[in-house]
C-alpha cells in the first residue's frame, strides 16, 4: 500500500520533457553531420575522381594498343601482296603474334590500372592496407605453387611470342613433336605432323626448338656412282642439271644461291658419293632436292653414267653370264659314301648268339 502511494505521488513525465529530449538528439545529429559532411564530400569526390581517371586511362591505353595491332596487321597484309610476301611475312603468323602480344599487354595494363585504383579507393576509406597486401602475397605464393605448370606454360608462351622463336607456317622440331605450326597460343602450340596428326604441345614442356623455316635452308643431294666413272664427266653432268634448274621458274626464286658441287663426300671399294648443295628459301629445301635429283638422274643417263643400284650394261661380244651362278652348291649328304653320310647312318642293333 505504501509503494502504491509513492508511485501515485511521483510526477509523470510530461510532453514538454519528451520534446526536449528529441530536440537535443536532433541537435547532436545535426552537429555530427555538420562536423563530418566535408570529410564525406571530399572522400566521395576523391573516389569518383580515382575511378574516373582509372576508367579513362584504361580505355585510352586499350584503344592505343588495338590501333597498334590493327596497324601491324594492315602492314602485314600490304607486304603479303608482293612476290615474296607469302614467304618472308606470313599474314596469319603476324596476326596471331600481334593479337597474342596485344592481349597480354591489355591484360597487364588493365590489371595494373584497376589494381592501383582499388588500393587507392581503400586508402581513401582509411583502411589499413598492410594486412590485405600480406594476404594477397600469401595467396599469390599458394597459387604459384598450386598452378606452377600453368604459370610456366603462360610465361614460356609470352617470351616465345615476344622473341618470335617460331610462328604460323614454320616447320619446327620441338623435341616432343615436330611438324608445321598451325596455331600459336600463350599456353599451347598446335603442330601438324607429317602424317597429318595434330599435336598440342604445352609451351612449358618445350626445352629446345629447331626452326627449319627461319632464315634460309640448305638442299643437299648425294649422287652415288661407280668408282670407275670419270669424275670430270660426272661434274659436267651435275653442273648442266643445276644450270637448267636455276634458269626455270619457280626454282630460280626458291634458290638463294648457286648449286655447288662440293666434291667427293665418300669413297668406297664399290661406290663413290658426290655431294651437291644449294641454299634455298626457308621451307623449300625438300622440293628443290627432289627436282635436283630428278634432273641429275636424267643428265647422268644422257651422259651414259650409271648410278649405284642400276644393272650394269654388257659389253658387245662379251660372254654371257654363267647360268649356274644362281644354283646352290651340292650337299655332302647326296653321296652315300661321303663321311657325312656314313656318320649319319644309324648303327644296327647288336645280335645275341648262344
């Protein structure tokens, strides 16, 4: 009863007190906003400026790279229309190489610009970047160990393209596979083998590369004749065949030097080999070798010079070959009195007498 009386006697808060508290809270909030609005505005403007500059810079750099790549491709197409453009400058090779380089440069530029902008935005919010950078470093190390083969392939492809080690249309020997390059990528190189098979070779697995289509090639032909032939006549026949080759199209364009008779490469009891060599356009040595063999064989036949492997001509009035030359020798077992036959005769069984 006493507690109830005290509660009834206590004054209750009126409407005036509630309005005063609300006004005080509103004043505090307005003061806080007034104190910090300039900071918010400056921070927002700084972030907008950072984002705008990053987007503009990224667009300008990517546009410049695209224009550069297009100019390189147009120059390659212009050179391709010339007589030697298809051999000296491969448009598809230039296109793939330029596009790969452009893709790498655009990706690197975008990563650097946007990454720097993101760090600057976080710094504008007064965020401590040291833990984030440390975490990013640990994540990068873990990714590098987990995907080291992929990283190796990518880096090898980048350096291979930048150094122009090989390109589309080149015939290469990559160790694990060999053939003609039909596509070059940052991670995988595609080759077509001699039997038509397509090989996908990871760039990181290539330890050494032999480019058979870069610079110039060498066409080599070995002419094997009998040791009794006159070497001067052999030289004259080969020289005549080489002269006819250098004066006809398209061989005159594919030859980058005179056909040279280097001399005797090997001398044996039953044969001697004359070495013939010529410098050709890259990738054209095989065709030149085949045509040169064809012409040398015809020239030697016209000169009456026989090559090893042909049937020697018989002289007039010579003796005919011995018909028994191809017959096998008689066996020692054909005679019943020969020691071999007697040794092979079975021993008769012994007879027992009482």
